[in-house]
């Protein structure tokens, strides 16, 4: 990779890793479901004035918006709101890779590979360890909500596969126009769950800090992140770019520690290590097995 492109991908990883701490900052003044609605409103406007919607069936926009956006971020924002450490959330959310693997086998009838089974087993053991250490520093409901967010991300990945069958499209434009789907469902959920009084209070006392958090999540993490990521994915093989996402939890954990003094128990670290090793086995296990077979 060119040095400039390496710098770009590392910048995106930094933006995505810090994003979890920014979510926590935003939640200090805005309820989670309302924060999600504002995030997608800002991601859609004014960007949709400058990009045309890709020619795709409406059902794909709706499916992507309801899974990748409403489902994932309603659960993730709620998890951090109820006390899930932002750094640990960045780590546990990576389990989406294994939920995606399960869905491709169950839904798309793809076959297991040996490295995928090994990676899944390691990741499952890691998640069990992390979940077993729930308490004051990591509430169980926060952990379960993060797992639900990862599962919804995986559902969104399946929708993305369906989008890919329609040929090359402007992915950033798709994300922008799909961002029109989440605001109304999230606002409705906010009205029903968080209540009109909480919405009115948050909007009445909406601070510069809250706006900065929403702007970062919408513009830096979503629009800038997707634009650069898709630019690089269009120029390099997936296996050259995808492994960089393993650095996101490292940034997230470091940011959570520095910004909020988030401390993890030893069992969290061991579980996180197992989860990351599972991801590495899933990503790199197949080529390593192929090389071993050639040598034998």
C-alpha cells in the first residue's frame, strides 16, 4: 500500500475507535434513542443534496436502515447509556463478524471452514468470559445490549451482500440515502420508551458539546469513515484492508481508559484476547492452512 493510503486507513481506524467515547459524551446530554435519530438526520442532511440515490429497490434501503442503523445503534447507544464501558463496547461489538458467519451459514447456506469454526469457538469462549464478569464496572444488561447490537450489525452485513448483487454502486451515496430510514423509527421509539418529557428537555438544553458529539458521529465516523473506507476497498484486496479493523478495539479501549478512567478486570482482558484471537484466526486461518497443506 502507498504510505498515504496507509495513513488514511489508520486515520479511519482512529476516528472509528474514538467514536465510542464520543457516543458516551453525547449520551451525557441526550437520551440514546433520540441521539440515534439526530445522528442519522445529520448524516442525511445536507449530504443527500449532493449525491444521487443509487438505483436499488426500496426494500434494500429499508432493510439496511432498520438493521444496520436502527437496530445496531439503538442497542449500542442504549448499552453505553446503561453503563457498558465505551472501550469494552468497541471490543464486544467486533463479535459481529461471527454473527455474520452464522447468518451466512443459516441464511445463505454457505459452508463452514475449519478456521471459521476455530475462530468462532475462541470468540464464543471470550464472550462467555466477558459476560461472566458483569457487575458494577460492566452491567449485564449493557453487555447483552452490545451483543444485540453486534447481531443487528451482522443482519446489516447480509443486507449489504444483497446490495452487492446489484453491481457496483456509490456506497457513500447509499449510506446517505439509507440514513433517511432511521430517524422516524428512532424518534417513535424515543417517544414511547424515553418519553416526550425527556425529548423536550434534551432539545431545550441541547448544548454545543451535544452538537459536537452528534456531528462527529454523523460526519466523521459515518460519512468520512465510509467514504475513505470504500475508496480504499475499491483499490486494494479486501484481505489487505479488512485486518486493520482489528485495531479499532485497541483505540476504543485506550480512549475509554484515558477519557473516562475505564478499568477492566483481568477476566475482561482474557476474554477480549480470546475474542481478538478468534477474529485473527477467522481472517488469516484459511491462507495459513492452505500453506501448510502445500508444504505437506
